[in-house]
C-alpha cells in the first residue's frame, strides 16, 4: 500500500496533465450520472441565525484601471456584457439587474482550501438571465469572466454546465447579508453555485459568454484553475 501510494504521488506530480485527462475520462462520466440524482441538487437548509460572524475572503482582488474606476463610482457605470451563443445579447447595469427581480438564499460555502462559512446571497437567478438572452440550442456551457487575475497571471475565468446554472439556487449575486456585495467578496457581481466548491463561483464578474463547449475556453480544460493547476472540472459537494 505504501509503495503504491508513493508511486501514485510521484506519477501525479510528474505528469499532472495526463492524470487530469485520465480522471476526466474515467471519473467524469460517473460524476455526470450521479449528478442527475436529487441528492446533488442544492437546497437551502440554513436560517439567518446561522450566518457566520466572519466570512473568509479569497482570491486576488482586481487591480485594473477599469475596475478601480468603476469601484470609485460605486459601480454606477458598470455594464455586464452577456453574449456568445444567445439570440439576444445584452449589456446590463446593476439597476437593470435589480429591475429583473430579486432572489435570495442562505447557504454554506465550501472552499477547496478547507474553510467554510454561511452567508445570505441576494441577486437574480441565472434562469432570469437565461429567459432574457435566450441561449441557442448549441449552447451547452457558460463562461464567467472576471475583472481579476488568476494566481499565475492572466484573466480569471471559469465555466459551468447549463444543467447546473438552471438550478434555482444558482445566482448572480449583488448582495451579501442584505447589503451591497463588498468589494473583497466580488463586487459588483459574483456567481453562486451551491452544489460546487467556491473556486467555481467567479467573483468580480466582467462578462458572461454562452459557449458550445468548455474546450473552446482558455486552454480547453474548463477554467483558469483547471488550466493552470489541474483542478477538477466538476467539484461537486
């Protein structure tokens, strides 16, 4: 057992991309099949009394001139571009998003680094946005592009399967604990996908693109962490 563990460890460190591809070939089909089970659906089980007194921030804050300028103006000039494989591409201000409705839930956030925290998130469900932009039948995934950068440089981005973003608790959040989303937690807009680990919930969202496949994004592995750090494409919890 010890020998096999050492061998697996050495192989994984020397050939991380090969192990990532092998995992995708062998494990991803099983994950997709199991994800059809209702036990993988997010469900609110917390109340306001459960909200954590401190919610740990994570990720590199944007430092671009564009984001800094928008932040100085309380994001009044912010416009969310939604494009790609959609019949109705749009540019939406925060006021436009608020006018589309308001959805909220209280959820336990799980970070891949090992910490967790409970918070209330308010915004619009992705279903409201889908109803507005009308994705084409060829759209099978959604790319979320950040104002921030990844750990190893370059714009941070990640993708979600269409099947996950249509879940009721998938939000574009502009509020946290009943106040405007703090800058450190992703202002002006962040994604919430409560059946996955936190790194999939892109903060400081600049643009959203509906795409035919995740292989067309970045290096083709589904996101910045997947491309640069060999993360799992579907880190379900």
